[in-house]
């Protein structure tokens, strides 16, 4: 359902955030002075009409976008980055309080594809050309920021599809030209609670059957997977991408629906044991590549050093999972495994895969690590050990590690127990 701001005439874009509105006003003034037409396009228009928060701004310029971007950076004191090949530029405005704002300015253009999956060849065009090159109708609308005409530019009925909750491509070869659009269709469908149009679904299946995904480079696939697992709720999108065959098209060893079904177990993770926001994408990254070997991941040629390190850790977890399920494992042994290299990250990775493969013993131990053992420390501190006669230096650290291990395993329970335990580090009196 569209927001109350939706009307037959949208008029000049009015953002509830005065910072973004100030940026739009600056773009409008500069465009008028330069005799250019500037339009707010794509995601910001879609989100504005849906009444959801607009984040960064996308502007199409009939004229030179880099030229207008340079003036905008000078006026607002932003950082300018120009991409000459595509006649685009980005202005980053970090001086705004609470959150920086990024403005992407593109020269209105038409695009052609030399081969499926290739980056497009571009040439200057009209706003109609620019909207016609976009992925979905709901992203193919524009709001004029300059000029006398203030009507919503909507040549592909994007507003009607917003109202109907439909994800629809602009032409039948859209997924052949750019197969990464398939992932975007899934993200938008799940994020907004929309549905992919039947004809669009048929075009997607046709593109997959024709091997379209094989035409996309590893880094571009990596970027789309990263966006998918960075959604607020990644699991529905991962399930949908699996259901539609997108993951299998990347590599047949990627997770099946049974893998994601098992991850519904996140609901059984106790409060406080869920991964922190900064670890959330990394946790799903581990789940995403759990079913693949390190060599299989490397074959995707994603060239992402962070992913390489995560996959190396996933390999370590695979080797260690039988140990975490073994009979008679002591709490200190669980901690010795999960404390490395980063306690929080390593534990949530392990918990993800333990739940995914229904390892109840391992999962219970990892839950206890997160809720009890990770932060459990001895009653005595270093200063206490010095007072008890432990010599300064490495002996203090060794004693503290041993005390933590003893408390974890129930060998000691009280300060008095620990005092007795630590006497082995005290040199005998002469």
C-alpha cells in the first residue's frame, strides 16, 4: 500500500529528513543553474512512495553527472568519486550528524550488452532511456528535481506494481542481460512482502536453464550473496533463492532447502546468545558455505579476503564438530575450541552449523558457552595472586588460565578453593 504522500502528482520530493531534503534542494539549484534536468530515481522513489525510510539518494542527470557532482561536492563539502567509464559519480557527505549521506549521480543513459552477463556499454540518453534500462518496474520511476514539470515519471507502471505488490522486469531478456537481477528480485520480494510476477518467474527459470548464472563473475556473485545475507531477516531470502534454483546455479554443492529448514532452530537460541548485529552477516556467511569444501568455494573465484578467512574457519569448525559432540567433553575443552580466534564470532558460527545439522549435544554445549562459560572468570585476580605469593611475570598469567579452567570444570567453586589451588604456583619458603 502506498504512503499518504502518494497522489496523482507527487510534486517536488519532500523528505521527512531535512538533511536529505537539503541535498535535493542543492541538486535542484545546481541543475537549474547549469541548465540540466535532474531526477530522483530508483530506490529512493520506490521507498518514498511506500512510506519507508529513504537512505541514500540516486539522481539521474540529463547532462554531465560528474560535472554536477563536482559542484555538489564543492557546495556541501563532500567527498567526490568519479567513475568515468559509466559517466557516474558519488558524493559522500559525512558532515551530517548521526549518519553520513551518499548521493549517486548518473548521466541519464541507454545501455547495450555485448554478451550475456557482461557489464553494459553505455551512451548518453534521455530520462526515458535511463528508466528503460532498470531492473524492475518498481525501480523505474523518477521524480523531477528541476524544471516546471513535477509529475511522477512512470513509463512502465511502477506505481501500479507497487500497489499490487508485484516484482516485474521491464523486458524478457532482463535476466539474461544481467543475471544478478535474480537475486535482487528475491531480496525485494522478501523485504517488502511482494511476489515475483508469473511471467518474470518464467523468464528467470528460462535464464537459469540457459546457464545465465555461469556468465557472472565471482566478485559480482559475491556482492549479491553479501547483500542477501545482510538483509534484516536473511533466512526467507536464502530459502527463496534456494527454492528458485539460484544457489544451485552458482554451485551444485550449495545448501538445499533441508539445510535452511534446520536453521529454523535459531528460534531456540536463548536470549543473549543471538549474534550481535556486527556478526550477523558473518554468521549467515558460515551457514551459506557450510555444505561446500574450501576448494569448491575457491572455485567461485570471489576474490574476497574476508570470505576466504571465514571459509577457512568453517573448515576448522567442520573438523571440530565431532569433538564438540563427543562424550565426556569438559567445559574448558569447549572453551579452548570456541575462544579462538574471536569468541563471539566463532561461537555463533558453530551454533549455526550445529543447529543446521541437528547436533543437539554440540548445540547445547555452544549455547552454554555463549550464556555461561564464555564470560566465566576466576574469583581471584592478578593482584590477589601476588598477595598469595605468586611471583610477578608469566606465572601470574599461567595461574589465572589454570584457575579459569578449574572453575569451568567444577574443580574449584569458591575463593577459598582457588586460594588452595593456586599454592602450586607459590615458591616454597626457604
